[in-house]
């Protein structure tokens, strides 16, 4: 093999240029990898923060729903009382109307 290429440059003349380009490319790859690692760490940090906020929001919403459930339980008890009271009242009215009809 000859040490002269078809373009007129020798391998010995091109070797330092190629080594320089390769070392620059490797350095760029290292910087890109470091930057990607840094971005991953930032993303993980943001994800952890968002999870913490969502968990706090979920706890707050759970408390609100529990309070609303308690209100509905109180209303349900009140409506049950009213229903029984109205049923008893109608029963008394029917009994009184029946007695009044038979007594006259």
C-alpha cells in the first residue's frame, strides 16, 4: 500500500487532523452526555415535585370529600326523620278522618 491517497495528501499529514477531529467529536459527545444526564436529573426532580404536589392536592380533595360526605349523612338523617314524621302525620290524619266519619 502506498502512503499517498488519490487526493494528494499523505496519511501522515492527515493523521493529526483526523485525530484532532476525533478528539473534538469525543469531547462533544462527552459534553452532550453530561448535558443529557443533567437534563434527566432536572426532569426527575421536577417529576418528584409534581408528584408531591399531586399527593398534597389528593389529600386536600379527600378531606373535602369526607366533609361533604358528612354533610350528606346529616341531611340523610334529617330527611329520614322528616319522612317518618310525615308518614306518622298522614297516618294520624287518616285515622282521625275515619273516626270522624264513623262518629257522624
